C-alpha cells in the first residue's frame, strides 16, 4: 500500500523508532496520526509534519486503548494502523518486580490487541486497510536476562500471525516488523540493558539508526510484506541459523548470572 495520501496511525510516536517512522511516513505524503501519552512531545513533532494530527492517550489499559481508538475513528477509518508502542526492561524472571511483567505485556502486546479489536472491524467493513505490528528480533530468540521483554515481543509476533489468519480474504493486510538492535533513546531510558544484548547479535549488522529502520519499515509497509526482519543481515541470520544454534549463541555471548 502506497502511503501517499493515506491516513496512517502510529502509536508510540513521541520518540525513538515511532517518531522516526512518523517523519518517514509524512515525508512520503501520509497524513500521520501521532499517538502517545505525552501531548507536548507529540505536538512538537506534529509542528514539523504537515497534515499530522495528535491523539494523546495511555495505551497501558483496555480503557485507555478504547478512548484512543474512539478518537482515531472519529477522524475517519485509518488506512494503516502501526502498533509501535512498547515498553519494558531487560530482566530475568527473578529480577522482575511484582506486577512489572503485567505492565510489560500490557504494552506492546495487549495495547496492539485492543487497538486491533477496536479499529479492524471498520477496516473490514470498508474492505481495505493494513495492520502493522512492531516487534523485535528478540521475538525469534531466547535471550538470557530479558524474560518479560522478550516474551511480550514473542506475543506480538504471534498476534500478527493470528490476526492475519482471522482476516484472510477481508482485504485487510498484516505486516510484522522485527528490527534488530537500534540506536534509540530506549537504552538511555533503561540503563544496563545495552550490556545485556548478546555479543552474537553483531552478526546481524550492529545497531541501526532510527532513521534507517524507519525507512526500511516504511518500505515493507508499502510493499505489503508479511514479515520484515531488519536489517537484511539480521533477516539472513535469523532465517538461516537453526533455532537451537542461535539460542546457544545468545546464551554463550549474553547475560550470565553472577
């Protein structure tokens, strides 16, 4: 789907990949709907993106997702919904505070589920649209020391496949995006996480810039790709390395319990 002239919703748009993706989409002529909790950051971004609009809301609860979806739909049925919002620290199970795993599953997985539930029926009724799910290459690996974070990304990967099965024949497509390491503010906001990234992930091409990933993600959306593991070198590693071997590499070169 060419994004020029299309209404595209991007969640988690206030910073990182989300903000870069919003800029790339707007640069290709899309009317971008920016969604995140912080209205001030969204409005600052919107000022640089002609034709964009802002929907501020908290996606960490079903009620918050419903309010955001209602506001989005009030402006018309979007052509593309990019479920990009995500959160969560890299922690082993026993390092994770009580209730923190629930919060990590709420965003990205449950937020993507609830927005899909609320918005996809209008797309189906129209007979067109595209649902996009941002996960991570962590959804293809068992990474030590990142249980809650990785499990939530595996859940998003599964959701994309199941929604695709549910919507087959409706005219609504599904694209799963899975970037490898990205040089984004995420690491600044989550100290100690970068040190847990397995050294073997260097085989995937090292850290990409947010602008590069945004460009590749938009290319995948416009090409209606089912799945895009990014960059290409990461896709090559994931698709050609047997699962048991890639898990061993992650274990050998990743976090180790002291």
